[in-house]
C-alpha cells in the first residue's frame, strides 16, 4: 500500500514537472518576441476575436504614405481579460487605439 502511494505521488509529481516545463516554453517572451524591437501602432480596431487560448485584436494602421497595414495583436486569454475588467463590448470596431509592444 505504501509503495503504491509513493508511485502514485511520484507519477503526479512527474506529470506536473513535464506539464510545467511545456507551459513555460509556450509562454516564453523571448521565443515569440524581440525585446530590442519595440513597436507603437496607432490605428482603428476592425475586429476583436474572443477565442482561446489567446484573444486577438485586429487593427488597421494608416502609414505616412496613405497605405493601410492590417495588424493582428495577440492579447491574453479571454478569461484573464474579463478578470481585468474587459468585456466583449469593451473593444469594438471603429475605436482608435494606440498599442505598444514588441515584434
């Protein structure tokens, strides 16, 4: 009985370690973004996608020459946004925004 409990606990601990490592790798800032390349985008929201695992903000940015670039900005998980006070109607098409982040 004691050996069975020890094996079960060891299995749970191993599962947590393996899952924790992949979660950290998935969310590593340096794996997805370059901290030496900041970007500031001023544009108009065209769409907000409330999807898991991360919400997406779509904006159109008008360049100095008049051309328009469509950008997709990765946000946090919808549940985390709600906990921070966001609602589905907080971000609607047509709103002018300034987004600062990294490429």
